[in-house]
């Protein structure tokens, strides 16, 4: 995304003393393949336990829409979203899942977590 990418806004957590899960799903995520220049389509799911702040949805929507013109690999986009959201709201825990539509006969799913974890990932 460009230097002028949309800023992720936050608001005070209404129940900071409690662990609870927030899940946001963007079923219309679009970016561009950096090799072919063709669009990539997928679903981005963000799941987190907030600490002091929560992510404001309108700013999240514009942030995610900012990838529509960017050439970026699946692995990079999922990890960048996680890094940017963790920097914005400092959650207790967070995962970002990218489930991308079939391309070349292969469906891809990328999961990044904070703090870093490998639960459920076979080596």
C-alpha cells in the first residue's frame, strides 16, 4: 500500500477486564498477483482478544480495500495485516486467516498469529 494508506482507528474496549473474542470477516478481499498482475480474491478473517482498544470497522474496511491495487503474495498480505493490526490495537491475542480462491487448481489458506504460535501446523 502507498504511504497514504488508510489509518486503522481504534476505540476504548468497553470491557477490558474480560477476555472475549471479536471476529471480523471480509469475504470480498482483493489484491493483485505480483507475478501476473491478475486479481486475487479471498476471505480475510481477523479474530482477536482485545486489551485496552478495539478496531473501528469503517477504518478496517478502508484499510483492507487499500490492497486492491497492490501486487502482493498471499503470505505477505496476511502477515502485513497482522503486523499492522497488532501495532494499531495491541491485542492480547490475534490471528489473521486468508482463505484465497482457487488459482491454477490450488486453493490456499494462510494463517498468522500473535503472539507467534504454531498450534495446529504440521511440520
